[in-house]
C-alpha cells in the first residue's frame, strides 16, 4: 500500500493534519487519543496493520487533533476544549467532502466523538467507541470511576515515562515481548507530544463528563472494549452501552492492552460487519513480511523409535507449544507441515525471538527443532502466503541444524541494533534457488 499524503485544514489559527486512504466508500473517520501521529503511525507494524485493515473496507479518514501529532501544537497553559476538538472533526469532514461518516474513536478520543455525535447528528451515520469512557473520576452516581489519588499516579507516570518503552509496556502489556513495536510506539508518542504536554492534556481530559450526551446519540452505536484493559476498566464500556439507546456491546481478551491494536483482526472484522453488514475479505496483496519455517530434526527416525501412539502425543504437545509461542510473539500461523509450522510476522526481531523460544520450550519433549527465516515480499490471500520469500525461508530452514535458528542476510540487516547476535555461516547454495545465499545463525 502506498502511504497516504498528509494534508492540512485550517481551524481558527491552527492547522489540523489528516490523511485519506483505502476504498471509495463507506466513509469512516478514525482518530486515536494521545500519542497519535498520522505519518509516524505507519512506521509501527501493529498500527500500520490496523490502518491497512481499516482501508480494506472503507474510505478511511484519520486525523491528529490539535495539540497532537502532525497538527499544530498547543501550549500547556491553553489546552483546547472538547468543543474545540469537535471543530477539528467537523473541519476535516468538510475538507474531504464528506457529508456523513461513520466515526471510530478510541481511548481519550471517545468523549470527543460522543459530543460530536450529539452536536452534529446529521453528520454521523454510525458510531464506534473503543476502550473509552464517559467519565474518568469516581462519583456517588459513578462508582466505577477512578479515585483522584489513582489518577494522580497515572498522571505522574505520563509526565515521567511518556514516550518511553516502559510507558508503552505498561499500557500495552500484550506487546511486552515485541521490542520493535515498543520502540516504534514510544517514538511516535515523542513525536506526538512532550511528556508534560501529554500530562497536561490528560489532566484536562479526566475532568470531563459527557454522560448527559449519551441519550442524545441517534446514530447506531457499537461499543468495543478489552476485558482486561490496564487503564480503562471494561465497566466503563458497559456503562456506555447501557446508556446509549440501542447500542451493541462487544468485549475482547487482549492481555490488558489499552487500545484495540492487540486484537486488530477480530476488532476490524466486528467493525466492518457493523458498518457494512459483512466481514471483510482480504484481497490478494503483496506485503513485506518475515516468514518462519520450523521442523523437527530426524522426525521419521524418532517416529520409528517412539511408535505411532507416543509420537502422536509428542506432536500434539509440540503443536500446542508452538501455537502458544506464536500468540505470545504475535505471529500468524499459516499452516502446519506435519512436523513443523509455517508462520509470518510483521517484524523480523520478534520472529527470531519466537523461533528461539520455540526451540527452548520444546527441548523437554526430547526433540530438536530447527528454524529458518527470511524477510521478503509475499502474496497474501486471506490466511495463506505465497511467493519467492516463502521458498527462500523454507530452504534456509532446511539448511539449519538441530537447535539452530538460521536467517538470511536480509533478516540480519533488518534487525541491526536490536541486540540480537549472529555467527556468519558463509555463502551457501540453497536448493532450487539461483546464486549464493549468505546465511547467519542466531547466537545466544
């Protein structure tokens, strides 16, 4: 996918950045909360995948509200009001010629979308609220809110850790082992706002209460929430669904992530079905992906030695372990090969760490796993992949020895600076492939 052009629309004395991408219709306006940046989000694998999926079924319009990302910044003493931020939404819709759009808003963008839907019902054909709330603070009539003391702890964390991998890890625990995403999201946060500006904006945000606007929402509404959300408990989502007439409520398990990125495919499929009446099918596409092949060394000999029944038990345990590791490192299982797996990853460092963990975790089964990886362009249709990159990864894996993770030079170059070390295996001839291929073994 060619990255969309960033455009600007004037709102008062400020310029608001936005992008348009994807299909011709329906129109879907999407905006994140704090930490958004319409350009740098494409550098984060998880965010880029999320946005591509949005564009697969809608004309997606994303914006940075004033004070964040590529839009004009604001001084900490003059934070825009909620009404100001609804003007940003209106201005962007006008700029792209959209008379009526579905709106998808996450986290602290949610109350802005709620107010906009109540203020401009003629411009909103549907509303999707994800991992958000009507109010943050506890009250006699809102016992699910947080205490001022707990919120001060969060504000202190914002002021001291914003834009660091530690902050991302605390709010997106599902990415704890994904070093690439931790650093790319932290970099995006730093580009979006400074720590004290982020703290000042959130201090204003937690003081808002949009509960009175909920009964005024006329658009069909879908409320999505991560069940174990680390910052905004699921009770906030239930409250929204209970107080917005005719709304639908859906929850996901996501390891505590504060946004829907950790469950992108389930999340997007639900949104697409809500807006279009059908779940989106992935068209054939060509994407850059890291392909992992694993297999059991000398599996035939081990089958003969163990016998059919015992070997089936070993394979069942082997499959469970590998699937657990793929979930942990956000790999996509493509298929099994009898005694191995083909999987893909949107980051090569995460793929390497997954392969190493698979080898370590299956050791007690009395088997040796070998793994091969290559990063290249693949043709994707649904959950299957094809192309030269798949064949290269398979040949690299076949060249590996037991307990070894072998990678192509492409993979090695892409993970430079990640802390992963390699030993040079030299130039090798890979079966069925032209020329010599430089291979590297991952070292402890």
